[in-house]
C-alpha cells in the first residue's frame, strides 16, 4: 500500500501516466499529474477524485522541457504536500519516424528536449525531496531503447530512450547509497494515443503473447516497483512488452 505517499507523474494527462495515476491512487497515494494539456489533466484528476475521494489527485500544468516551469511546479508541489516520495518520469513524445535526411531538425531536438532533457530537469528539482523521503524513481524508456531492438526509422525516439536507460543506470548506481531506488521500465506496444492510428492488429501479430498491452499492464508494474515489496530492486531495466523485444 502507498498510504501517505506523494507521487509526481509526468505525462499524467494521458495513456500510461493517467493509468498509473489511477493505480497509485487506488493504492493510497496522493498523485500530482504534470502535463501541458490542462483540460485533459483536470478531467483525469476529477475522475480519480470521484473514485478515490477528494484531494487524491491534482493536475499541475508543466512542460517538462522548460527549466523554469519544472522548477516552479516542483516547488509548488513540494510546498503544498511538504514531501514527495515517488517520481514517475513518464512524459514523452514519439514524432513521425523518417529517414535522417528528411527529418526536421526541430523534431530531433523536440524529441530529445522532452524525452531525456525533461527527465533530467524534473529529477534535478525533485531529488532534494526524495533524499529526505528516501524515495523512489521510475523512468519510462521503451523497448525502442534496448540495444538488441531496432524499431524502424525511429532514430530520435530510439536514441532518446536508449539515453533514458543509461541515465537510469547512472542514477541507480549513485543514488543507492543516498537511499533512493531508481528503476527503468521498457514498455512494448501499449494502446495509448501515442500510437496514433497505427494498426494494433499488425502489432499484435508480432507479439509473443498475441496482444497489444493496456496502460494498466504498465501501471501494475510501476505500482510494484515503487512499493515496499520491491525494496531490494534498483537499477533494473524491465521490458513490459508481452515478449515483443525478444
Ligand atoms: N504507448 C506505447 O506503446 C509506449 C511504449 C514504450 C514507451 N512509451 C512511453 O510511455 C510514455 C507515455 O506515453 P503514452 O504511451 O502514455 O502516450 P500518450 O498517451 O501520448 O502520453 C504522453 C504523455 O506525455 C506528456 N507530455 C508530452 N510532452 C510533454 C511535455 N513537454 N511536458 C509534459 N508532459 C508532456 C503528454 O501530456 P500533455 O500532452 O498534456 O503535455 C501525455 O500525458 C512516453 O514516454 C512513451 O515514450 C509508450
């Protein structure tokens, strides 16, 4: 159970982040959702509060690629709840894949700004709180970041996710003695808006378990990794993919 814990979930306004917010709230945590889309963020927070009780979830407008917004928003959350125990670095984008010669330089930069620099910024400002609470961090990479998995022409996305994995290793190695656990998850194909209108059936045929995952498949694993049951796990890089990366 996560009673009394405060969790920040970046990219909490959709898909995996929203599903994880619901799961952590169900386990007793208070959840702060970060994202840019206030309408979706407030909708999800309201839904969670209507199920689990008022003040279980609150939306905070924050673009993780903006240092000033991250700094201010983390301060706001820290002041409001007085402690932060869990950080789920989940915000991410997957812009259209294409050959390097055709890829807009801005798309390359945006991908890295959000998927890895955003994670660096949020961690930077949340870490002092996690030091006090002996907290836990989960970083969301992707099977696209695994060294043995090549995903089409997703150069920027795959590179950003490989960076998340190595960033997580470094953090786990260094933060262990500070009492902070850090684990990295690598979801496979999960049915969220990030997939756009890609045909889920074609994906399902390539997955050993035979189906595309749901946000809850990832949320359940995150809830385990942040719990006391996982207190001896740090530095793990865990595919959650129905075997897709094999
Ligand atoms: N679905 C999959 O198949 C899959 C597989 C592997 C890994 N992942 C990873 O899982 C994470 C969540 O993706 P999802 O599948 O749940 O997709 P999604 O439904 O599109 O959600 C992406 C989330 O990231 C947030 N976000 C994007 N840019 C942001 C920014 N600059 N600042 C703050 N928040 C930002 C979005 O919020 P706003 O729009 O409100 O800003 C949204 O809440 C991503 O890191 C993704 O790479 C997904």
